[in-house]
């Protein structure tokens, strides 16, 4: 097996989710991953690429993905075979609180001499608590840890104390917690994320292992790739742990840093070499200003874009912008998240635009030739009552009527779940925003993830909805929206029936769990097959997120060949 200097591991949300009765609920309906949250942070690819450029050999292993793909996959056995002086584990999303720490324990069990470093947003927030677990040696804080990790690797390699590694927290020889200032917060990120996908393909070749690098289940069938535009965010959505205020609070980033239009365009070009799949440009390209957005579109127009582009917009867009986008990327997809139909709730959630402006954007985008327009609504917001959520579904009907059932318009609703992001304004100032925080420590979150139903995992309630109401209202809203979509022919009758079955079966199972009580392990175990059957059904919301790929495939063979032949 080729030697690795660093192995980056991605854990499932709960270890081992395959043995426990867990009714996941619709917590991941609106993202490409399953409720196991098997998608690893893209930052792992960025770290790997940066370190490889510095001469280190880095391997990414998506343990969660492997465990999900096969019930026989033995994660312990694989960990035992892997070897490196340093293992990195992401605890980026809070949903991995249980799995990430358990994987750290396994690493130490098999490799007591190796060091374990954790990183990501949640690690940065909970770094002190993380270091109380004996299996965790280091935590690297911050949104840009490429260079600090390189310095840590150098220290580990040379057996030196890591005193000078920025952003690092660790336990010293006497077991005391030490933390260096979170001082590496670059305001120029031109030298990172240079060609991360190239590094991933190289890893597949080196380790003859494609399965461990697949970002999420179904990716080979639907190989969507992502291009990042920034680190940070200009906005302040109150529920978001990646808002401007959150970045200031625990990532020490005062100002969003943007990648140059040239670098973004280069990524898009590079991806086009190995994939025909859609490319998701993450972060509203207008955030750094309209000039930068236009510059990017001009470069893309000169280069020519072969892949379908998907983009998110954080506020309504002008007709002029949408026409320009259509000229560059015909059949483009757009996403907007008004969260609620009620502008007052939206405003309380930190978004300030009107329904009129949003509907004008939808109209202009569809006129310009947009291939799909996703509109995301959410349950669990400030000032939002159960009644208000159901009125959001009525508003969806209004949209479908106004746009004459246009099938390109995709309406989605899901819960703010399982966690309100630690670090978000609502988590940090709950009284101000009408939240009641039920879980504060990392360990509390870890234990909550083991609860049999997602209702008990939620780490918050609001002044307007209890956990029970959040769950009940979410189920009702999904049911109503499903019927609406079936009526307008947006989903097939078969799909609607499956979705109705999924929700009704979940409601029934919730009642059984209530009768049994969360601590009666024996009886809960008996419910596992039923919970698994419900969990296994794909939400039609998720299917809708996928654009039909037809026979288009990854151009992997060509990529691998050009890599091996060194012709890139
Ligand atoms: C893009 C994005 C996504 C993409 C993910 C793409 C991807 N694979 O990374 C999508 C849309 C799929 C997504 C999904 C989710 N997301 Co999201 N996402 C973002 C967003 C908008 C930008 C992140 C970004 O640009 N990162 C840049 C990349 C290149 O860096 P990075 O991955 O963060 O990695 C760097 C550091 O974090 C660190 N690092 C990360 N891992 C590790 C590991 C080690 C060992 C080390 C040393 C360092 C390290 O170093 C990396 C390199 O410098 C942020 C909000 C924001 N403004 O940042 C939310 C955010 C990160 N997401 C969030 C959440 C909650 C989710 C979901 C759980 C939502 C849900 N319930 O479905 C899912 C999880 C999906 C899964 N795992 O399966 C929260 C996280 C809050 C928290 N602490 O838990 C955020 C902060 C805000 C939000 N609410 O959306 N997300
Ligand atoms: S949810 Fe709001 S604050 Fe968070 S990343 Fe998106 S636009 Fe920024």
C-alpha cells in the first residue's frame, strides 16, 4: 500500500448507524447527501491538494460513504490497515459530533502512536471540549487551515512541539490545554484550491480506490461538482453558523474573502475536462459586487462553458443579470431560499426582500431560459407558527398558479434540523430571536444524535413552536406540498404515493416510539427494520434536486489517462 503522510477521514453522523434504531426524518431532504451525512467537507480536497503541492502524500477516506454503500464494509478493519503518522478527522458539521469522535477513538485503538487532528467549523467552536477526549491530540481552528496544517505536519514529522503553528490548540506533555491565537485568517486565498479535483483523481490512481473518495451516495450516477467563490459570507441569516456574525465570533474572520473571477473560471474549465455533470457555484457570485460578477460572466463567455451551471442567489436578481447568465450558460439552474412566504418571518430570519421582487426574479429567469429554479422554504424560524408554515404551502400553490405549473419551478420545504448551528446569532442570543436552546455542550449533542427519533435530536425550540410542533408541522407541510406537486404534474402519482407512505409511516412510528419511551432499548431495537425501511426511501425533494443526466458520464477514463501520461 503506498505510504501516506496524512489520512483524512470523514465519519458518518452516528457510529455505527447501521446497528441503531434511528428514525432520521427529513433532515437531509434538501441536500444531496443521505441522513448519514456522508458528504465530506470540500475543504478536505483543498487540504489534500495544498499538502500534496508541498510534497506530502495525502489520502482521503470517506468512511461514512463506504459504510453506507455496503452493510458488510468493516470500518474498523479498514482503519486498522491504513497507516500514517497523522490522521485528520473533520468535525465540520455538527451532525457528525457522534461519529467523528468515535472514529478518533478507533484510530487511536489501532494506531496508538499516530496523532489525531480535528478541524472544521464545529471543531473550531467546540475545540476546548474536543481536547478533553484523550484520543484527540490537536484541533486546528479556522476556515482556512491549509497552511497551518502544513506547519503541523512539519512539526509532527520532525518530532517538534507545535508551539508556533497558528490556529492550533493541543495538549502539552503535562496534559494542559494550549491554544495558539486564531491568527491565520488569510485575506487572499489565491494560493489554495488551485486544482483540488486533479488531486482527487491522482488519489484514485495512487490507491486504486475510487470508493473511498466518492463524495456522496449516488455521485457516480449524478456527478455534480462544486466551485467555491469565497470564505465567509456578507449576510446575517440568524439561524446560520456561517453568517458574517458567526465568522467574526468563532472563526475570527472580519471580512469575507473572495476568490478572483479568474480562479473561479479556471475551476470550471478544469472540471469540464473530467466531467460532463453539472457544476454548482457555491456562494452568490454578486457578493463581491456586480463588477466582479460581470467580470466572471465575461471570462466564462470567452472560455465557453460546456457543463450546466447551478448557482445560488442570496437576494433577487435583475433581468439584465439573468439574461447575461443565460447567454453564458444556457439551461442554468438557480436557487433561492426565502425561508418563508411571510416577509415578516423572513425579515426576522435576517433576509430582507419582498415576494414581488422574488417572483419577478423567477419570471425573468424562466423567460431567460433557466433550466430549473429551486425555491427553498424552512420550518423552525423566528416568529413562525404552525399556521404560518401551512400558509407557506398555500403560497407555493400561488406560485404554481402564477407560473402556470411551469415544471422548471421546483418548490421545497424542510426543517431546520437536526441542529440550530452553534455560533449562529439565534444560538448565541436565543432570547433576542425567540429560541430556547436545549443542548449546549458537544457531549450533549453527541448523545442527542443517538435518540431514536429526530424530534429528540433537535437542539432547539422556538417561542412559537415546540419540538413536537416542529416535527408535526414539517410532516404536514411535506404532505401538503407533495399533493400539490402531484396535482400540477411535478411529480408522478407513484412518487407522490411513495412520499405519502414515507411520511405517514414515519408519523406512525413516532407514535410507537412515544409509547415505548426513548430508553427502552430492547423494544426500540425491534423497530429497526421499520425505521430502516422509512429511512431508505428517497424523498422526492431530493430527486428533484438532480437534473437528468441521460447517458452523460464522468470523463474519468480520459482524466486518468491524461494524469498517468502527465499530459495535463
Ligand atoms: C457550501 C456549503 C454546503 C455544501 C457542502 C459542500 C461541501 N462538500 O463542502 C452543501 C450545500 C452540500 C452543504 C450541506 C450541508 N450543510 Co453546509 N454550508 C456550506 C457553506 C455555504 C459554505 C462552506 C464553504 O464554502 N466552505 C469552503 C470549503 C472549501 O472549506 P471547508 O469545507 O469549510 O473546509 C475548511 C475548514 O472548515 C477546515 N476543515 C474542514 N474539515 C477539516 C478537517 C480537518 C482535519 C482540518 C484540519 C480542517 C478542516 O479547513 C478546510 C480548509 O481550509 C457554509 C456556510 C458558510 N458561509 O461557510 C454552510 C455550512 C458549513 N453548512 C452547514 C450545515 C448545517 C449543512 C448541513 C448539515 C445542512 C443539512 N441539515 O442538511 C448539510 C451537511 C451535508 C453533509 N455533510 O452531508 C452549517 C454548519 C453549521 C455547523 N457547525 O454544523 C454552515 C456553517 C451554514 C449553513 N447552515 O448552511 N453545505
Ligand atoms: S444562510 Fe445566509 S448567512 Fe448563511 S451562508 Fe447562506 S446567505 Fe450566508
